[in-house]
């Protein structure tokens, strides 16, 4: 007879001994345990906020600070007597969680959606929106701009202008590569707006090229995502690209 396996027990309903084991874990291991139990991935550019409990970000910051002190020690930096680096581990931990990688650990910003009462169906362009991210290969900054083109239909949801910037910042505030970042932002906007067409163009400087490696300070990366009518209609695509190109300064 084949044994029937019991489903995995989440930490919220685990027996008392299992809960004690969870509590004894480092907070990063608790969060990792929840994600693995759910079967979801947790790549550098994924949002994991649903697996972080109240108060655990502060615990995570303290854990990162402790481990960052060890990194500085391994770099043979005397943080005890060097006044410039005494609090560097604390600052780096705070920066990673609350600023540059914030998009991994917090829920998406609230976005009010309005019905397209007037049945608007003309090209709308938003941008340039300044974006700040980090390369997941070296954790070096990615700094650039993104332009967004929308072709709404009568069933589309309209969102406030500032919400484009807020959603872009939420997606970009993670370690990633530019090609995947633009696609993630396009997927999010497609879900929120449900337009006939969506177009994104991103232009950025990569400090993993400027600061290290080839040290080429002039190289930029430009990539685009075209969906729906922008992909099918060459004239619409040309209009969008020509309009944003005329405003690049």
C-alpha cells in the first residue's frame, strides 16, 4: 500500500515544537523556509513581501548588519578605530533593505484605477521617468530613464500620472538586469491598465561598466518592450519612438 504523505505545515499552524524551531532560526532562514514551502522562487528581482512578517524587516536589517561587519573584517578594514567605517555595516544594511532593494521587501504601492468613461483611445506617453536600480551581477548602480506609451481602450483602467513613477520605482528597486526589469514593469502595467497597446523604452548607464571592467563611461544600454497594437502597427510604433526621441535631451 502506498503511503499517503501529509501536506507541508506552514509556520503559522505548526505544532509547538516546530514553532520553537522556527523561532530559533535566523530571520533570513525563516523567510526562506516559508518561500520554499510555498514552491515559489526568490530570485534577486522577485518581490518576497508576502513572506515577511511584521517586525521581521528590523530583524533582517540587524542580521545583515552583523554579517556586513564580517565582510568589512574580511576586507581588513579596522572599523574599531576608523571613524569613517565604524557604522558602515549599519548604513549598508539599512540602505539595502529600505532604499536600493526596497522593491523586494515591501508590497506594491496602492494604485487607484479609474474607468475610461470618455472612451479615450489615443496615444498617451509618460516620461522620462528617472529610474535607479542595481546590477545583480556586481550590485553596481543602474541609473537611467524610462518612457511609457499607452494605447487605451474603452475597457482600460486609467491610473494617475504619479503612479507610473511609483510602480517603476517599486520594480526597479531590486538587483536585476535591465532586460528583465523592463519586462517586469511592462507586465505590471499591462495587468493594471489592460490597454490595447503598451510600449516601454529604457535607457540607462551601468556602473558595472563605468566603474569596473572595461571602465567605459560613455556606453549606455537601450532596450524596449512592445505589446499589442505597438507590436502590430508599425506607424504607431514609429510615432511613439519619434515623439520620445524628439524629447531626449
